[in-house]
C-alpha cells in the first residue's frame, strides 16, 4: 500500500471480472462496493467481494461511506479477512471513522477525501491510526465546491493532501481517476501534473491505464544517470557539500538521488 502506484477499480457486482482485474498488472485492485454498484446490488456485491477474498483473492475494497445504510454491513463483512489489502473509505471527513474502520476490519485504510469538510481536516485524517495513504476524489470534490474540475480549481486540494501526507509521515497521496479512456495524452498529462505536485499514485478505471501510470512514476534515463553521478561524487568526495555539473550537492539532493535509484527498476 505504501509503495503502490496504480489502484485499479473493478465493480463489486461483477465478480467475473475480479480475476481479470487482479491479472491486469496494477499494484493494487479495488473492489468497489460504492459508486459502481446500484442500491439493489449492494448486498450481493458485498458477498461476492468477501467470497473472492476468502477464496484466495487479494485486493482493497471500497466500502460505502459512513453516512450510508450499507456502511456497517460492509465493515462487518470485511472483518478478519487476511487477504484484504486495505479498506478504501470514501467521503472521509474526519479521523474517528477512519480509525474505527481500521480497527474493526484489521486492515489499513486508504482515506478518500472528496469534500470541503474532509479537506479542512486532511492533516487529522492523515495522522489517524490505521490510515496509510490519502486519495483525492476530485470529481465529487468539485461538485461539493460548486466548481469545475479544472487544474486551477483543484490545485489547492491536491497540494493540501500532499502537505498533509508529508506532515503525517505517510507516502504522498493518490490522485483521482482520469475518465478519458480513449485519449492517452490526457492520462499522461494528468499523471505528470499530479506527480509534479508530489502525488505518488493514481486511481485508475481501466487496465489500459496501468502501463502509463507505472511509466509516469518510473524515473527517466536522464534522471537515473544524474542520480548515479551524484552518488558517485558523494562516495568519492571529501565529505560535506560537493559540486556536480556546477550545482551544489548536499543532503536533500542526495536523498532525491537515492529515491530515484530506488524507483528505477519498478
């Protein structure tokens, strides 16, 4: 969960797709019991998810929000399932519910922030017991704000989640979905924008988005060469700050170089 880059949704009422989603190459699969499932299918989706996990499947599960009549049943169904990777908590608006879900299920929580109320308490949610990542539900967030889903309108939300995650000592947040399935350039642009802001993963809705997501979070050849040069200079240098290609190299630069090399073979 801490290092996952791609989180692939699969509808909870389509159990015939669970194995296919698991084989698609995403770092994590999210069986969705919330938005992807109509009210008349909630119970059967919950049972299908629990059965698949009991039978050897491994995935995250997005449950219904705390104010939903389905929430308690979802949490109860997931309790004690050792192959449950994480619970995705939608409409997270405070730390108490997130911690309660983690305690009741015995699984870590990916808290999906989708409202102004949740955004104002993002730091508390990130620091809550059991929360391992934050994620951005930017589509619902835009509706809640009465705003469009443009970059400028969403910038504060994304940056707030990045800062909250860093302050809490958890990995950078997971960005929301890209709904344009037939235009790879849109996905690439969304990925680059989120990565530049400090987000470290993405919710995705189709297997064809997996490879682009992983490639986006993999360092370029130029970055790898630079990182190797930096660490070589430090290893062979006199200690303290050194210069590489005319730039000063000190502890933060060294840490960035180490991170690049850590990610290069993923």
